[in-house]
C-alpha cells in the first residue's frame, strides 16, 4: 500500500510539473555543453613540436599529464600562447599553465559576461569555457602545496555570469569556496567548479537527470585531471542539483569524502547504491525549501531518496542554523564548522 501511495504521489507530481511548466520550460530548456574545448581543431592540426598533441576528447588525463611532463617550460608556454582555450581546459595539464592560459583567454574575450572574471589577474582560473552560458572553475589556495583539496559543485542557475555574483553570496560556488577556504586555511585548497550546464529555474531540467549525467562525466574527468597533475581531490561538496551530478559520478570519483547539502536526491536508494568507497555525508536545514520536493523518481522525473533521511545511510551533518537553501556555508553556522572539519580530515 505504501509503494502504491508513493506511485500515486509521483504520478501527480509528474502531471503537475509537465502541465504547469511545459510552456515555460520550452523557453528555458538547456542543452548540455559537452565535447572538447573550443579551439580543438586548431590544436589537433598543430605539429610544430614534430609530434601529435594529446587529443582533448580521446586521451585520458593521465596521458595528457605524461605528455606535458616531457616538454620544456618554453614548449609548454608556447602551447598555452597558441591555444589558450584548449590548454586552459585540458584536464591533466599543469595547473599553473592552465591559470596562465585562462588568464590569456579571458583577456582576449570581448564578451561582457566574462569581464568580471578578467579584472583581477591574480585569480586562479582553472577552467574557462565560453560556450553556452559559460563554465568556469577557480582555485582558492595553492594547489601545488595543498595537502587536502576540496571541490564545490553547485546547483541550478549557476554559470560564468552568476559564478561569483554579489547577491546570495553563499549560494554561489565562489562564495561557498571562499567561505570554506577562509576556515581551512594554509595547507588546503578549495576549488569552485561551475564546469557543467546547470538547470535554469525549477522546470523540467531540474526535475530530470539529463544535465546531471553530462555534468558527472565532466566532473569525473576534471578531478581525474587534477590527480594526474599531482593534486588529488580529497573531498567533494555538492549543493542542491549538484548533488545529482555527484550521485551519478560517485562510482568514478576517488575522493575520500562526498558531502551533499540541500539535496533533492542523488539518483540512488541509499549509500550502497552509490557504489562509492567515499564517506558520504548529508546536510539539510529544517527551513530549506528542498524539504518540500518529493523524494521520489518516476518516468525520469525526480531524483530519488532523501540523502539526509536516516534510511539513506549517510553521515548526518548538523545544519540547524543554516537559514534556508543557500546558507550552509554562511560564517558561524554549524554546517560550515562541520564542512571545515571534513575538508581538513579532522572530523570526530
């Protein structure tokens, strides 16, 4: 009877979403940005080194790292100068080289949407893809010396333009990363990763897993690239729809800790269903509107069980004072203190 009731609720939810948002979604549906970075055709045609360059689409991050390890500094710089958008987004390439390549790509961009990212040359922009609404990743801290590295994966409505907006700061990847790094400090680094096409609003894209599936592939390759370049990720923090991305990526992520906050579900019934060796943590503020989202999955809509429910099996992160859906990284909160301990590997 309980399963029958859940099915009826889900069907009702499906009908409501489809009938109530179909017209709205038609103008807001997102097409996932996938494939190799812009400029790949020129990169593939470049034989100035007397050999083929690693293929951004087919070669693994480990193969990319081996290729760059065999180059002189001058050869690396020359590639970054000729192909900034490829080198800046090439998983497995040295991180310092990616910073320089992305700084050059941003400086050369005439799109006003990205002007704010280019203002400060000291920013460590680890990825910049101008396609679609724009994707970007930024490092806080020194990846070369960090003993522990965390990645923040955001949810809906995040792109290069909203990556570090000044309103609702702790709902942005840059704001969350800055807040966490301010607590973890030297010896650690935090990466704000807006490296996938996120849903816009609460339409069908947010209820489906299509964008999350594409994002999970990009997230896995990104973290594999950091590991290949000598900076393995130790913790991944996944906010809202970002937790759907992380749930789908979980079997392939090599982080020690996987933390979800304000999650609509991870496309899994429980921790065992994630097929991960990571410790799984979940936080949900009692005042978070995500609690009103039915934690079911039917006909491709919905994202399944609540990771913060006792039956899911995740370790619970205290979040009683997080103040809504975007307050989990706000200074002074229980959740930020717990996230800091997880990021530093110092939890009880």
